[in-house]
C-alpha cells in the first residue's frame, strides 16, 4: 500500500506540470524503445541477449508505448504471446493510474 502512496506523492505534483510530465513520459518511452532495439541488434549478431523478463520490466517501468513501437518497427518479439498481451496491458494500467491520480488528486 505504501507504493501507491509514494506514487501518489510523486506523480501528483507532476500532473499539474504537464510539460514536465510529457517530457518524462517521452524519455521513459525512448529508454524502453532503445532497450528493445539493442536486444534486436544483439539477436541479429548472435550476441548475448537481454532477458525477456528485463524487456518486460522495461516496458512496465519505462514505457509501454516505446516498447510497442519498437516491437512493430523492428519486428521484435511480435510472435511471443506474452509480449503481445502484456505490453499493451501495461499501457492500459498506466493510463488508468494517471487517470485515477488526475481525477482524485484534489
């Protein structure tokens, strides 16, 4: 329950500063996009890969939009059912959290 309180405090202030919030969301999605791209390049070159759990964690923590775009652009992990389900689900969860914070912040 503490994690929700911490999120409430951290994101609550950001909801009133839209430019900062949009910048943070953009950077987080760019990080996720880059992590998926790096894994795709490693797959092509036959090098050590980034684990699937790490990729999903980056999609959850950093940005599901960036992960989804990277999956589509580089055709990476698009056949894996858990990626096709979880990455969009992470996006929905984040939208619901932001909506909840925006709606009930006052």
